C-alpha cells in the first residue's frame, strides 16, 4: 500500500523503530505464519540470525528482547511497557519462550547468532528466522529487513512490494512521490499540503477516522511526556545517563508561571528530552517517523499549540484542528523521504532520522502558522539542508548519547526553519527534492562506521564507564 500518515506515525515501544519495533513486527509475522501454515506444533528447534547493524548494536537497542516478544506473538503497537517487563522476566526465569503463544521452546537472548560484519544485499538490518522439526528438518524459514520507522520488507518480495506500492499510489486521488508533484497538486487545486494528504488518506478512511486517529496519536505523544516527567534516576544500559526532564519541568513551573514566550525554547527542549528519555527506557512512544527521532515532532507541535501567534486565544476545536493539520503536513513530507531516500539511520545515518523528523516538523509548523505550500516546502528544505551528513554514532549502541539532546537541537532547528521560510515569499534556490536526493547520496557515501554500528565517532571516542 502507498505510504500513509498512520505508517509514518505508529505506536510502539522504545528505544528504536528499526532495531526494536521492526524486528518485533517481523518476528510476530513469522510466528503467525507458523500458525497459518500448520507448522507450529511440529517445531522442536528455533534459530535466529541477526546481521549488520542489528547484530552490532542490537543489545543496546533491545533488538534481541524485542524479537523474543514478537516470537511469542506480541505486536509493538499493542503491547504496553508493563507487559514487556512481565514477559521478559518470565522468559529469563524459565529459559523458555512461548512460540506464537502456544509452544514452549528453550530459547533466549544468548541463543541468537550475531553476524555484525555480514551485510545482506537488501539492507544492513537483516534477520533470518528458521524453525526445525524433531528430525532437524527445516519446517519454515524467512528473512526480513527492518528498513526504518518500523517498516519491514521480506526477502524475495521486494520487487512485488515495490510494484504494489506503485500501483496503490496511482490509485490515490492526488498521487505524489516527489515534492515537485506535491507542489503541482497544490497549484492546480489551490489546496494546502495537509489537504492534499487528507484527500489521499480518505481513499482508505473517512475524514472522521483520520481526525480521530491523529488526535489519538497526539494523545499518546502527550502521555509519553506525562509518564516521562514522573520518572527519575538513571536511564538503563550502563552509561549512567541521568534523566533531566523531571528536574527541568519543576524548574520551568517555578520560573515560568505565566507561560512567558521568552521560555519557548526551554519548553521545546523539555518536551523533546522527555519523549526521548522515555524512548531510551523502552517506554511507549510514537514513531515520528522513527523512535530515535521521536521527540522532535511532539516538541515542535507543542510550540505550535502554545507559542504560535494566536494560539493563546484558541479554542479546543482550534487546537485539535492545528494538531490534525500539523501531522498531515508532516506526513506528506515524510512520504517524500520514505519514497525517495530513507528514514533508516543504519542506511543513511542520523540525517535520515533526526534530519527527516526536523524537516517534517518544520513543514507542519509552517503550515499551522499560515504558510503557503511554497513556504512550507521551503521550511522542510531548510531544515534538512542543515542536517545533511549527520552521522549515527550511538555510544554503547544505546539510543541515549547523542540521540536525546540531538532531538532537542533538531526541534529548535525546525522552528527556526519554519520562521525563516515564513519571512520569505516561498521562492528558494534549492528545492526539497534536490536536498532529499543529496541526503540519499550522502548516506550512500557515508562510511558504515557512522551508520548505527557504534564503530565510529562518539561511540569509539567516548569512554563508556
């Protein structure tokens, strides 16, 4: 199916959409296939091979435990953090998992085969699942790739999936793959970018379903912040990173009792930090469009609702309208990155995660603040242009340093990009499409040690203990 708003904004658990959500989803699909094919009761052995970036940073990203949960038949969009802890504790205590929720197998994290130096042709985030019978015969095997944002692709189905994508895109009322095509629709129809996206979404959902779904997505973002602000202490993983959001929130409540506009950046920083601290601890977040960049869009949307001109007088209806418009616009820009480049840090570096999210957020804010389609495109272009070349070098393979602070910095970049675009007339020398292609080519040229392998940059130059 064509990429839609609820593909780019989906609910899952931290710390990574490509290394946690995607692998869990792939494992769950494999488990469901065993049931559907009638092989489940014959299973006596299980093997999981992880390749490339999944193997290199899987421990810090929760890949192995996510796969165990998926093999038990659990899905990232449905499971809650308490359930995660309960099931993982049971597996650790008994040494067995419940394959598809029905067959007990002695299997755990240490049984997975890690191949960090082996890169499969399709994508660095590869994983193969194999089950055998009592005689050792292979009953079922499948290889999946986690291509960013929780999206998965099955080996051998890439061409068919691409053809299906192209056909489904053609069936949309206002199909677009490039910014040029999107701008052309806006010119011919006099519609905004959010309206173009909404019309395409209505091909599969009612307007009410779209609105309700997006408001639910935002409520999960708000819930993520609320939970994070109640947590204190250190983040898990061994780096001893202290949670800052609760203390910062207390300080802001004391210093900014009347929501003074001069504190806008402190509030934006707070929201971004809160979301990404919750993500780093395996909490419930919204991929936006990835987990590693999950704090940017909520932080910029918070700015839009609390500091954009006129919002201090807005009704709840106005605020809800702004949320829907913001997310639809951001998603339209996200489609361009997903279609033309990548949102996977393991494929193109952090420019594909934080850079894409910053670009999406800038566009959403520009539209909410009354920008024309040309100004909105300019905002998205400015934000990505100044994230080009951003590397993914997580210390210890954890989504903590530099990821958490990077979300706050990128949120401020998005706001500045939107403001710069709105001070112009929409005309600009560099197009969004040119920047997206440049991001893709930069990612292709980037050394693998800077693409979510924890083998370069801060990951090797900072002492972990």
